C-alpha cells in the first residue's frame, strides 16, 4: 500500500485539477446563456431587456412617463347671455385637441400682408418707429410682422401706464356674415344670431389714456351683459377673443372666428397691443371664410 501511496496522491491531485477546470469552464460559458446579459455599462439586465444604447431602447425612452394631454383648459364659466361671463367658458367650446392648429392670425400677428391687399408691412418704417425686428425672421419678439407705413406700431400692455384722462371711440360688434352661412351653424345656436347680425351697434364709448382695444371691448361687453370669452396668449403678448354672445371661433367652419379692425384696417397684432386714440372706430366682425368675407383676407396671411 505504501508503495502505491504516491501514485494515489498524484491521481487525486489530477482529479482535483480536472474538477476545477470543469467548474471554471462552466461559469465562463454561463456568460453567453440567454438568462442574463451584461451591458457596456457593466450592469446586468434580464434576458429580453433592451440596452440603453440600442436603437430599440432609444425609441421607447420616456413613453412610460409622458402624461396624457387632456385638452382641458381653464375653468368653466356661465354662458347665459343675460349674465356677464367674460371669463373663459370651456363647456361651450371644443377641446384644444379638436380645434384647428392655429387661431385666426388677425388677432395673433401671424400674417403676411397688412390690410385689404393694398400695402404690405414696411420693415424700414417699423424699425424707424422703434419696432425691434429679428434679423433672421423679420418679425418682432412676439412673431409680429412689420406694420405698413403710417399705421401704429403695437404697444406692449405691460409697459403702459394708464391715465385718468377720458376719450371716446366708436365701438361695434357684428356677425352678419353668419346670416349667409346659417346651414353651417349648430341649430342650437341659431337663436343667438340677431336678425340683422348686429350684436352691439356702433356706439360712442369712453376709454382712458393708455387703454387698448381689448380693454374697451371687455368693459363694454360686461356693461351690456353680453357674453365674451378670451384666452391670454403669452406667445403673442395679447388676449385672443374666442367667443362673443356665445358665438365662437370655428362655430361656422374651420375658417370662422372673430377679427377686429380699427379705422378700416385689420391690424397684424393682438387687440391687447393696439393702443387707442381719440376718435378711433373699432369694429369686431365675425368671419366665416378667414377674412375674405369681411375684407380682411390679406390680414390673415392671404396673398
């Protein structure tokens, strides 16, 4: 037995080495099994997961965290025409998702021409009058094109000091274009359209130094107990009139909505930025065809 002791020990050692080699080889091979995989960052991911660097994973990034867009804006206010409701009224309006992508340019400054096809905005005139235009876009910081020569430049409401001096203008609100398009109007709203299309007849009203077209419309509609809804649009630094007398934009088709003109001109910026002068004639009109039917098509970007 003793003479074979060395051989037995040698055989045992050989078996141990083979066993160790077998175990080591099995663990190394495990890296290529489908049960787990190691990413380039060194983290272990379950089989089937996408590497953060893979194109497939990049396409899914953020999907689980993206909140849904409900399309609901503001609070609901009363829409009874016998009450003053100048706050937003979402119950009578479609949601943002249902609306066309843009509102009427005549109230937001998104337009190419200045008025009824006569003259376009003048960059040189506008800059001489103090309008700061972007050299790349040709528009001001609120996306407004240059104004035509002789027309007033927009005045930012946050920089205006209102005074006590009283002046007068003539204000009117009409929707007579709807009379020729009643078939497009919801039956439930037909009674909201006056027989002559005049919601607020041409009336001499008071305004105070520094006030805008929007300021006066809001006050006079409240005094006359005529419903009005507006939405503040910081991008254009102005309020946008969505509905008057419960007649809203898009009520008579996707090209319908409210526009305003002063002394016969459709300004290419919002009503909050038009500072009034003594004797101005301000008209709010409802268009059913992007301004074509009221003489303001060029003001909405038409050629």
